[in-house]
């Protein structure tokens, strides 16, 4: 397999993933709407348990806190990122 083949397969799979994620979100929305119509946060059937939870997170931005607070309490995390761009003519279009 060449590098171009691997990149092409990656991009095709990424596109399929986006379509599946969109479909999955539609089902999540439908199930959540059903629970809301029933006025419940959980339901049990003979085969499944459906639960909906509200999750709250707290974050701060460096721009919104004093520098000494940021330096003392912020935590750095490192992760890997892969970016693949398709070259079309002389203009690079990021995917």
C-alpha cells in the first residue's frame, strides 16, 4: 500500500465516520425527545434501559483569570493531532 492509498482510505473512512456520527446523533435526539415527552429521565423495557443525564462541567479561560491563578492551577495536557489536507491545483484545501 502506498502512502497515497493509505491517505485515500483514511479520508474515505473519515467521511463514512462523519455520516455515521450524524445518523447516531439523530437517534440520540429522537430518544432524548421521547424521554422528555414522557417527562422521565429513564425508562426500562424488557431488553433495554434508557437513561438521560444532565452533565455540567466548569472550565476557565486564561483570558478570564489572573496570571498567577492560571500559573498555579492550570494543567497542561499533550495529545497527538493528525491533519490531512487535499491539494487541489495550487490552493490547498483543508479537510
